[in-house]
C-alpha cells in the first residue's frame, strides 16, 4: 500500500476543514471534545441552546458550565473516559450502546446557568477513532425536549392527582402504599397510616350546599398536605370526605402526634358547621395505625384494616378525636363501652359520617 503523499494529506486536511465548517452550520446543537476532554468545536446551534459563546469554551474543559452549576462530567466526558458504569450516577434516563465505539445516550434536566432556566435535554455522545483505533474526538449532540417532558409530567399529574383537592388520588395512594410496604419489609422499619375523616360531612353538605362542601374539603386537604413534609410522606384523598396520610419510618406514637396536630389545626380554622345533629364547627376524626411488616403479612391490608378500625372507633366514641389502633381496646374500656362491643370490620363504612 502506498504511503500517504502530499496530495492525500492535503485532501485529509480539506475534508477535516469541510467537516468542521459543516458541523458549525448544523441545526442540531453539537459540540466536540478531544481525548483530553477539551472543546474543539462548539457550533452555533449549541451557542443558541446554552447562551454560551464558542469563544468561552473552545480550548477549555469548561463545557459543563453551560449545563450545570457545579462541576460534573457531561455525557461526552463519560464516553471519552469509557465509563458507562457512571451513567446512573449522573442521568435519570440513559443507555450505553457498547464499549469503545458506540457511545451513550441519556436524558436529564439541565439548569442552564447562562439562560437562568431549566431545560430537559436528550443527549447522544459518540466517539470518533482513527484508522488505528485511537480515540481522536467525541461528538455530543443535544435535543431540547422540555415542552414534551412538561406535557408528559402534566399528564402524569392528571392521572395521579385528585381533581378537587390537588392531593394524590386513590390510585396513587394504592401504588405508594404497596411500594412503602415493600420498603418497610426490606428495612424492617415501621410504616404508619392515618385515616382522616370529616365529622358529619353529609349533614354539612345538606346544610351549606355542595359548593361550600367542596371548599371545606379543599381547606382540610391543605391542612393534611402541610403535614406530609418528608420526601416519602404522601397525603391523598382516599374517597369522599376521607383523607389518608402515609408516613414511612414512623411508629404509632409519633404518627398520633401528627394526627393530633391535624385535628387541632382544623379546629383552629373554626369553619362553621351548625347543621342539626352536628357541632358548631367542622371537626375531624382520625384513625392511626403503624406496623412493621412481618413474615406472616402478605401485604398492607392489615395496616389498612387497623387504621380503618381505629377511625371507626373514633367515630363511635364521639368523633373529634384521634384513636390509635394499638389502643382501641383500652379506649373502649376507658369509656365503659365494653370490649365485647367492638364493631365488626365489614360494617364500618355504613356508620361513617
């Protein structure tokens, strides 16, 4: 095979120059780094997307500053370093298409410091090798999927939120309860559940009208949601005038404190009830249960049943109170109702209100 001559070398240089100029005019935001991860190309579309001029990054390794506030690798850096194992550390969605040649794909939110906003970007990064197989560059291309992602998030929110109160809906509650029950099994930590019910709500609706009733539910939903303060806490509308609060890693005593805070907060609002057979103001009854999943527990049904029973007992004992499932029997004895009069679980819902 003939060695490359002057004409061949000139042709290569012309081709490289042409390729660089072509990349500059691509409508797809693109940048290129060399094996030392220094920027060699930052095209105009990339300037428009990031607000960062090519002159600010060419010859440097500061390309990360266009996308993030703190130093971290971009996808092109991980390709150059051939580190697919680091993809989950930095990207919510990702795919490694293979080692040494096929590159990576990923998606994530970028903070875009120069623009002062957040964009959800789809990113592809692939290596370029010479004839000897040596890495000579990595090309990263970017697509702005922000509008699509926000639309997707909005649809997801519609599917998981209660339309009246804005809390999570029953479907979302069921999914979260199963997920947190499974986590509690793994960690062997307790999982607490609160059932919060508006006392005499049917009477309230009949007396004040459904529009006022809806306002009442929204107000109570706001109080309940303010007590779901940790990342895994979930406040939801369980159905009708009943709300539920999932509290991971919490025993019954701590959960009862939160339940009492919710009850007192609603009393402090002094929402007028006044219907015949009800009190002067709107009040809540709360049933609380907490369990650490054991080998015999196949799922969270027992936790649900205990919280439901505690709520029923709160209603039977006069409403406007918090009852913990661990102390149901004691509460009946204390009020001289008699332990033998504990209700049958299947009949609870018919006696609510």
